[in-house]
C-alpha cells in the first residue's frame, strides 16, 4: 500500500490525533489535497499523486450519478450522509471497496 493510503489508514485508526477529537470528511479532503500537493513538490513523478485516480468516478457510480455529476467525491459522500461522522465512516467503507477492486 502506498504512502497516501498508509496515512489515511492511520487517520482512520486515530482520527482524534489528526483532527482534534472529531471525525471529519472535509478535513480528510483537505489533508489529502495538502499531502498530494507536497508530494508533487518533492517528486513530480510520484505515484501518490495519482493514487486516488478513479475514486471520483467510483463514488459517482456507487451513488448512480454517472459521469455528468459535477460534485467532488467528498461532497457526494457528505450529501448522502446525515452527519460528518457518518460521512467519515462512509468514506472509509468506499475507500476499502475501491481499493479491493483496484489493487
């Protein structure tokens, strides 16, 4: 499992350590964006920058939205969950499924 996924699974185990006591999908998205941006600075050819390629389409298909959807994966997940805590858990369920199908 590459770098971004290792870190994401550490966050899953101890979200309070990373996000100050709460589960937050919006903070996961911000973390991913920051992580990938730093990786691009360090190594423009780094495969971590492409690690979540396909996840957007996977989430759209999972919710039956097709390719015309203009919302990002985190907004889609957030829309279909009634709390940030539930959206956080759903993100990891979807990530598990995505990885099991794509790695």
